[in-house]
C-alpha cells in the first residue's frame, strides 16, 4: 500500500538521492505518523478512561509520544536538507541524527513516568473491566501499528534515514505493548494479581529499551562509527587494479548525515607513470564513485617504487629483521612508496597457522619497534595480517 501512495504523491519517487525527493518522503512519513498516532491516542485515551486502566492509558500516551516523535522527524528532514552555509560547510545533515537523539530522550522521560505510575498501580490495584468494543479497537490499533512499522521500515531503507528506521522499531514495540494490554484486559478479571500494573511495567520497559537503543545507535553515528561493510566493499569494487592503479589503502569515511558522506582513499600507482595520465584517471574515478554511490570522495596518489633492485634490498632487510624475531615469519605484498625526505614501506606479515593472537600482537609490536629503531627515515605499515 505504501508503494502505491508513494507513486501517487511523490514526483520522481525513484530519485531518492535528490534532496527534494528525500524531503517529500519525509513529509509523507511524518504526515502518516502524526495522523495515525493522533487517531490511536484519542481512541485509547477514551477506552483507558472508561475502563480505568493504567495499562491502556500508558499505551495511549505512548502513542502521543510517537506523535511528537513524528513531528520532530518531519522537522528534522526539512532542516537537514538545507544547503551548506558559512557556519556549516558540510550542510545540516547531522541535524537528523540530533533529532533522533531528542526523540530518544522524549521516549526515556515518558518511559520513566509510566514506570512510576505502573508501580503505584501495583501497590494500589484497581479492577479492570472487559469491554468487547475496547478490545476490538485495541486489535485494530495493532493492525495500524503493523502498517506503520512496514512503511517506516520501507521509507527508512529507501532514503537511508535512521529516523524512520527508529520509528519502525518503535512501531513494532508498540505492537507488542498493545498485545500485552489486550492480554491484561482478557485475563485481568480471572486473577487477583495486579495484572494491570504489571503490564504497565512491561510497557514501560519496552519504551525505555527502545529509547536506549535509539540513543546508543545515534550517539555511535555522531561520535564517528565505522562505515558499513557494504559501502567499503562498493568503494573498493569501483577502484580497478590495472596498469595505473596497483592497490589501495587508508580508506576514511566521514558521515555528515544521510546523503552527505565524504570519503578519502589512497591509491598506489607506479612511480614511472605519466602524471597527466594518472591525474585524468583519478578525476574520472572520483566522478564515477560519486555518481554511483552518492558520496563525495577524494583520492590521494601514492607512487610505488618500481625499481626491482631497491624493492629487493628492502625485502631482504625486512626478512632479516623479522627472522631474528621469529624465523617462521614471512614478508608478503611489499610496496615501497618513496618520498623526498621519508618513505612509506607497507607489507603483510605471514605467520604459521595456530599462532595465538596475543603472541601475534607481541610479534608485530616488536617488529615495528625494531624496524623503526633501525631506520627512522621510513614509516613501516603492517596491514592485512590474519589477526
């Protein structure tokens, strides 16, 4: 159904990298979220007051919190799409992450409030009556929340938005919480236990856990989490290994918000290559990656030494130093990148299968120290080990 709505409402709906299209997705999701949560809040509030149920009232105000979250998400999409300015040269994309964090704080605050009320209800329980109409409305709300989970997940995945991925998770938690309220309504009259309050505690726990999860994931992104393995793979796949480019290393990715990813990577080229040709190849490659992946990328060129005599001499020296530490070690994939005053020597380290990780770490540490002590004019980088 959401696909049909998107096709009818959003022009150029397939161009999700376009800021205006992305904002249109956000407006649609926000409007649906506000409308659905407002409807659910009103219905559950009326039922909760009529039946004197703290669990149903808790569920109702949870929907009110979701309404506020939908409003914040809607504003976040609009503000995050503002163009870069003097104070924010990389744009306003991270406002979406900050808004997600605000939503998590709202969820936390309400969760603690509900937990307090539920505990009071356990201490002073009140009877809860069974109402077929109320039960029907709650079951309808489950179906509505399942649909909200579905469209939020779809939109979050389509436009790459953590806000709507979080909304999808929250909707699924709401489904479980409402089903728990239904259980309290059905079985509450057959037991003397303060089931209403107990269920309220359960709902509060769901809300608090959702808030914690959303906050943790958002803080990780704001602090600078590792890029997704898929993005790393896609970047490396698009960089060919041919007569111009022999290898890559030191990929760095900065996330300034959805659609605002900046990356840099070093490519290894033969030091005998024509600089004009290499410049043209790198320019074409940057444009290709930016177009296909929707990111900005800067490619740094490292000239690799092609003089066999020099490489052989470095290789022999490395083998000598490594052999003194452990004769079973081997030097693999050696690249020598010569600079005017300092050279970079990169290689992989082969070692016997079954060597304990702590032993390998100690071996690498000793090797780095010995190499650096022996030649301070070179930088030694050991990569792609089997740690």
